[in-house]
């Protein structure tokens, strides 16, 4: 599993001629990093003098970000698996009309799955930005730049995941599906950029 590799191993594999891990897995990794940084700032706020009025908020932030972190880690492998399924579908036999039909259906199904996995990453990373904003406002000011980096990594997770959605939509024949997902992509993209600006405006140095 990709998520269980060391950082060096993961990056070596990313740099190789193998198509996985690719941009989708990196998007999920960006989300996991954003969650981890947010969780770190919350942990650095627990029990600290001067932050007595936000102590009750920290456990829920830690719980939420831990859940997101583990979810994004799973998404690293989910994205690679969905790509592999697409490649398997492409290699299916096409010697007869029946085989061609079955292959087309398999490609369509695999393409939809390959689009939906990064779409989930994008949606989750956008939701995470609410918690990032909360920690930037309430968290330990000595770690506020870590909160800023978390916001930027969450934005990167959203935008890079959406690029992977877009390229997979090109292989899908279902026009209603493509239209629906394309509208979601446009909306999420705009919100992520807006949320990043809002969060970073609260980072005062």
C-alpha cells in the first residue's frame, strides 16, 4: 500500500515511470498534511496559558482533524486503485461486438469511479478549511503560520483533486453525469480559493 511507505519511498515511486502514485494520490496526501498541521496546532494549544477560554474547543478539533487525516490517507490508495481499475478496463479484449460492449461499459464505470474518488478528496478538503480557520482564530499564536500552511495545503488538495476529476470526465460518455460533476467542480473550486483568502487574512504576523 502506498500510504504505508516511508516519505522517501513514496517520493521515489512518484518520481519513477510508474503512473501511480500520481496527482490524485498527491492531492489526498496534501489533504492529510493539512489535517495533520491543524491537529498539531490544536495539540499545541491544549493546556497552554492564555488559551483557557478555548480549551473546550480543542478536543473536538483534534478529533475532527484526526478523522480527516486518516480518511485522506485511505484516499491515497483509493485513488491509485481507481486508476488501476481504469487501466484494467482499457486492456480488456475487443475482438467481438460483445467484448467491445463489455469493455466500453467497464471503461465508463472505471472512469466514473476515477472521477468520484478525487471529487470526495476535494469536498473533504474544502470542509476541512472550516476547521483550519477555527484553529487559526483560536489556536496557539506561536503556531499560527502552521495554520496558514494548513490552509494552503487544503486549498492545494482541493484544486489538485479537481484537476484529476476534470481529466477523468473526458473519458465519460454519460452527459448528465459529466454536467452534474462539472457544476460541482466549478462551485468547489471557487469556494476553496475564497476560503483560503478568508483564512489567510486572519493570519496576523
